C-alpha cells in the first residue's frame, strides 16, 4: 500500500515539476521578446527626443492645457513644500487643484495662510457623483492655484471632485509624496502632440530613498544602502525600463502609475471617473478606458514615456512593504476580474488576445506557480523523485536568467538616462541585483499570495503606509 502511495506521489510530483518547467520556459521566452522590444523602443525614443523640441514646447501657446489633481488628507506638515514644488513646474499652461479630502488637521488653514487663498462661490458642474464640497478657494498670488475643501470620501472621490473643477484638456493625478522633475510634464505630453488616438501616458517612477532633496526637487541622486530600499530601486528600474518600455512597442501597456500619469480629461469623465470600491483604481481606470475604446470607439492608445521622472519614497520596513505588495496584488486581481470579458476575446485586439492573458497568467498567477514549484521541489527531493544535481542546475539557471535580465536593465539605464553617476552607485545597484533572488523575491511571493487570499475573502483595506520623509541637503553635501 505504501509503495502504491509513493508511486502516485512520485507521478504527481513529476507531472507537476514538468508543468512548472514548461511555465518557466514560456515566461522567460516572453521576457526575451519584451527585452528585444524594450531595446528597440528605447533606441527609437532616444533618437526622437531633442533639447530643441523641449524648448519649443515650453514656449508654445498651442501646448495642451494640463490640470494637476493633488488629493490631500491631513498633510499640514508637508503641503506647503509639496505645493511649491508643483508651482515651480515648467509648463506653459498649467492649473493646480489641491483637494483636501476632509482633512482634520490644519491643511486648509496652512494653504490659506501661505498662498493667500480667497474664498469664492462654489459653483461647478458635478458630472460624477461625489461627496459634497464645503468650500472653494483661489490664490490671489498664484492665478493657477485652486483649493477645494470637501467631505471625506477617499482618494478616488477626491480625484473625481478634482475632475469636476479641472479645466485642462489633460489631467495629471499625483500622490502627495511624489516629486515631479521640473520638466516632467513637458516630456510626458509629447505623445499627445504626435498622435490623436492617445488617451493616457505614464512616466517613470524612481526611488528617492538615499537621494538628497532641496525645495521639493531631487538635488543629488544616490542608491540607498538600506537593503529593502535598494532592492526596490532595482525592481522599479526593471518594471519601467524593461516591462513598460517593452510593452510600449507591442501596444500592450495597461498600467499607469497612480503617482504620475496624464489622461484626456473628457475621456476620463465620460468613462465615469475613478472607482471607489477597488484598491487598484489607477489600473482599473486605464483598463476601462482601453476597453471602452474598443467598444465605443475613440482614443485608446496608452503610452509610456521613459524620460519624465517622478520620485517617490518607498517603504524600508518589511511589514509596510508587505502591506503595499499584497494591496497591489489584490488590486490586480480585482481589476482583472472586473474586466474578465476581455480575456482571449478577439473583439479587444492585442489587449484581449495577448496583454490580458499575460497579466492574468504571468503577473497574477506567478506567485502561485512559484509556490507550487518550491513545495513540489522540496517533496521531490524528500521522495527522491527529483535529482539534487538537476534541482541545483535548474535553480542556477533561473537565478542566472533573472540576474542577466536585471543587469541588462541596469545597462539600459546607464547608457540612456544615466541618473546614477558614481562608481559607488553602480556597484550598489549590481549588488542589490545579485541579492534580489536570495530571499527578497521569495518574500514578495509570500506577500502576493497573501494578497490573493485577502482578495478572495473580500478585503479592500489599504493598510497603514508610514513614511520617514525625504532626506534634505545638508551643509556638508
């Protein structure tokens, strides 16, 4: 009897390991396609951008008007610095709308005092249902600044209120802790000037931890020495310069970071604005705009522009980072389920036949497959089904491919945008790339599995996201 059970277990393990191996080969084969695509797209992009075009755009009165939507909740301590950084952005036709989402501290009072706000009549067209607006202010010193004070309703509700007040052709939704580079909007708007079918564009998010900040700008870049922050620098570079840049050429971008993206305002309003009952409201909006473009016509191209940069602080605590990653995975699962009709549906073109399946079977299910593979490997070694030498060779192959992919991304960064200039930074980046698969990746698998489990249980909470704040420039720097 025991021999029969052992035989069955052996057969299951062998078939399971074979399936995982096929999955591994398929995923890495697709990564190779993305790799080539990202290289071609970066080459095209570097040939396209010139200093002359940016200077012409800066002085052009024909540039599309932009409204920045900046939700704020209890930001009394940082709101002045953040807002002054936004007011210093280099763009000819810019409107800034700060939405206080029922702040209980002195956020609104600080804005009134520091920016000479004057109360005006609260008259606006409410095209999207939101929580009531309590007060509306305009600055007497900055004509482009509008401040809205509303009842608390969450980030999505605040953004929807901002959409009702915005007058720009394009809207840019940002996070309160995001630092946009001075010419970021000039660079980001470029796809809207070159084509009429663009509905949204996204830029690159980089990690500010370890760098020095002065007056809301990154004064000196540096790779952090903190292990978790350093590995996230590598992650972010790979996600944007490999993943999103590669999908750009293939027409498959369906994610724009909620921290830095430009959207056609009218298209967003017509689509119903941001959803309240999801933790993935940024991806959901992008995918909804993409789906509606197939169903109703109109612009539907989602672009990624690698050189506009916004800097953000990432968690340095495993507990906080874990909450962030399981929330991201819950958001991914929720968005894919809401739009599941697109899966393998030829009506939705490339998105339905290739992009959606990739996110469903690779991005969403990868932690499940990896966990099954690790558990199966352990059982296989215990029962003697898997050879130790084969297991070691397989792991080294996977580790080598992952490290090579990351190294290629770091090379792309160095030969193109070159934000990290010192030898120390290059060594640190490569060091974190080498260490990433030795524990950190396994942690992210656990966090994403936890996110899937929470999603199946209906959890929609965000979780606390403590931050340490930006590192200022010191006198000795």
